[in-house]
C-alpha cells in the first residue's frame, strides 16, 4: 500500500509509532475491564458470559489467535506488512464495541480487536529490537513497555472521570481508542522495513541456521529451550497480570474497596508507578546492570504486592502499598524482559514467529484462568484464589532467577552466532 502522503518515519519516532501497538493492546484490555460491569448491567448476561467475553478478547484467546497468525506472516512478508493492515481491523472492532446494542455484538467486537492486537504486538517487539542499537536495546524495547503502561493509566483515568456517565462513558473510551489507532496507522505509513529482516532473506544465512518459519523454529533445541524459558517467565507472570488487567475491579470489591470511581483512580495511580518503573528502572538500567538482578527485584516486588492485597486487612495504606509494589514491579518485570529476551534469543528468520507462539501460549494461559475467574472469585474468595495467583508468580520468579541469559551490550548477530554457531552479517 502506498504511504498516502505520509513522511518517512525513522529513529525514535519510528520506535514510538510501533510501540503504540502496546498502548492500543493495553487500552483495549482496560476499556473492557472498566466497562464489563456496565455492559453486564445493561444486557443482563451472567458471570459465566462475562468470563467468556474476557477469555475471547484482546486479553486472552482473541489475541492468541492473532499472534499465531501474525507472527509467521511478519516473518514471511515483513514487519511493515503487519502495520499496513492490523490497525484497520482493530478500528472496525472498537467501533462495533462503541455502538454495541447486545452482548453478541460485544462478543464480536472483542474477538475482532483481540485478533488485531495479537497480530500487531509480536511485530512491535520484533521491529523495535531489530532497529535498536545494541547498547540501547533495552531502552528502545522499554518504549513498548512504556506505551503499554501509559495505555492503562490513561484508560483508568478516563474511566474514573467518565464513571458518572455509566455505559456512555465506556463507549466514549472505545471511541478514543479508535482515534488513537487511526493516528497511529497514519504515522506508520512512513515506516521503513526492518533492515535485519531484509538482510535475513539471503538463502545462505537461512540455511546456516536451519531455515525459516515455524518448522525451523521448532526444529532446533536452542529454540525449544528458549521457548520453555520464556513461557516460564512471561506465560506465568502474564497469567496473573491478565486477570489483574481485566478483573481488577472485581478483585478490589472482594478486598473491600467497592466504590467504582475510587477503584479506577487507584488503578490509574498503579499504572503511573508502572510508567515510573519502566522509565526509571528498566529503560535506565537494563542496558547497564545485571538483568537477572533487575528481573528478580521486580518479581519479588510483584509477589509482595499481592501478599499485601490478599492477606492484610483492607485499608487506604494496603491499597496504596499494592499500587506501588505491583505497579513498579510491572514496569521492570517479566513483560519488559520478555520483549527483550524474545528478540535476542531467536534468529531473525523466525523471531516474529517465536513472538507469535509465545504470545499465543501466554494468552491461552490467561484465557483458561479468565474463563472461570469471576465464578472462582465468588466461590473460593480472595484468599483462596489469591494464593493461586501468588504461587503462579513464584514460578515466574524462579524461572527467571535461575535461567536468565546475559546478553547485555551485544549485537543480535553476536548472540545469534553464539547460539546457532553460524556467523551473521552485522548491521551495526
């Protein structure tokens, strides 16, 4: 598709425009989280159907389907190919949600937006890492994490301000996502293709590392161990984060904070700390200090936050402590490192495919828990379900603490040569 008059988009401007996939992803999840109660009251569906909506949305199965399709397409046709079309689909989905008149329109909207989000996010992390300088790769990848953090912060703030409008306020939030998606799509028309992807199309280099695509991805031991490691880090952490993203108002209800507007303001504050953690923690230090240490700090803080929320008596102090601990931990935690390590541990030939597989697996894990989460929260209570969430986070902590790779400051080609034993042409 032609650029339709858009100017060339390069450097940090390109990084930011690509990172907006994460703003849109997170914004979609928060739009659903803050509106689900209003939709349920308006259309009268059950907690089970609410779980189905969450499970098929951008938070879970919808995104999983998009990722497993979009990742391989991104490797086959290029990173720019995804950016030409994914937001068109996304804009259709959020418009259907904004004007939904029954639960089935809502379900269709959530599935469509989920597929679009799933296709775009793997391409986002891949493109940013491939275009970043080796000594500033974490800083550039952190931009995607920053956008992912700003999305919920703004989403929850809008939800708090528009809460008196009820369902109309939720519809306005979906319209805001449409506007952001359109502006992002326009800016992206000036993006150039990834230089590393273009260079990787040399058949000789492809043969040296065992081909391309999903078949090659699953055909190397190095790739299988990396996939298992990243599922252990990101899949388990994201299973908890996915519930927090979409069901946090219900968790706050169970913890004793029942005022919807206060919940939204608290969540906006939480995501402010995620923004601060991303910028002052991950983006400033992940290129300079031990990544294993930084990861462990974030993982421990995240577990501490949930222990405070689940087991201490509800009060302003405990709610604030949870917001600070879980918020900051999310900024320097598993998702940021997932974006970084996934780019570093796989060859350019199937880097986006690996992203797609991992995103698919992580969102399936979220979807399985999401489907029963509203019912289990009622039947098991916060203490019972909270213990399960803390145990899941502990798995992610242990996997990252034991097997975190040391790739700081090295080019993608140097890492590829060490892992696959095949020299790759440096592009830096």
